[in-house]
C-alpha cells in the first residue's frame, strides 16, 4: 500500500492518486532506491530507515510507520548525490564474484576490526557508568551477542556461500552449466538473510537503548566515542547487508535460473 502525506500526517495513498513529489516512483522500495544510488543510504541512516533487512517497503510506507515527514525526507534524498564524501559506485554492474570480493575486503574486514573495539568500549563504559545508567548492562550484552553471531556469519559466507557464487560467475563467463555446488544456493541465501535480520534487530535495540546513539551530556569521552563508533558501525552494516540482500544474492539466484 502506498501512502499520501496530508496536513494531518501520512495517510494511505488511495487508488488513482499519484505521488506528489516528482522524484517519487510509485511502488519502488527503499532497498531498490539504494541499489540504484548508494548515496541515498546516508539519508536513510540519518532518519533511522532500514534499507537492508527492511528494504522491501516503499518510502511512503516507511514514513507512515515511523511518522516521518515524507517531503522532508524526499528533499534530503534529492540532495544526497551532492555529498562529496559519498562513494556512488555502480555495484549492480559489477560481476558477482568481484562484488563478493569487495564485500569481504571492505565490509567483512571492517566488521572484524570494529567488533573487538566495540566490545572493549562497552565493557569499559558499563563498568564505570552502569550504576547511574543501567541500560549499559543490556547494551554490553547485545554487543557481545552481535559479535558472536556476526563472527560465525562471516565465516559461513566466506567459506560456503561466496565460493558458490564465484563458481556461478565462472560458469557464466565460460557459458557453462550450473556447477554442482550452485544448485543448492537458495537454502544458504535464505539462511544468511535470516541472520542479517537477526543482527539488524539487535542493532535496532541498541539504537533504542542509546537514544539513537546519543550520549548523555555528562558522558565521558570514552562513552561519546563508543556511541559514535556504534553509529558508524550500524551505517556500514546497513550498506554491507544491502549489497548482499538486494544485489549479490538476487543476482546469484537469477544467474542460477539463467544458466
């Protein structure tokens, strides 16, 4: 269902009505928007919009559910391409094996680097400030859970799923048939997507407990850096999962059917 913003808030867009913003494409999901233009990811992160695991909803639907000003979000999206620091790379045009390698070298390595750092920050801040801020105990527990889950998750992708995708890419280049190991692709893809959703849910809980990663005014420097690092980690993980859920995995499944 599409949604229409009125003076009284966001309302369902009735059949026959059109989007009031020229850049809006009816039916386009937030995941599809980021797949076409990765610079939009920064805007969605700013508004707490999940474009990876929750990327199958339209922007109007998300704005309605989160009570966001649709026109304001659309304005920010229209400006997103002007951000000089945003790398708008043509991920959807890359060969799948190259994209998988990129994900490992950029996002998997970043995750492995940051998880021990976040765990150390969580332990230190919790030990010093949990008396006044008991939510820090749960935050530390959630980070420990994320670290364990993602550590195993990355290994499964690199040792099982990505080699399957690499074999498919080679078969396409040689005009061959679906390699044996590529025939059972749907199950590991479904499993990885489910694990993405679990990690996303844990991070969403942390975002809520930290008031959108906003440290209290009286927070020490370590506490502030901890929350800043968490915000950056979430932003990277959203792009990481988006590349897999919305580009790599669909492309691999499509390739299986095409060979």
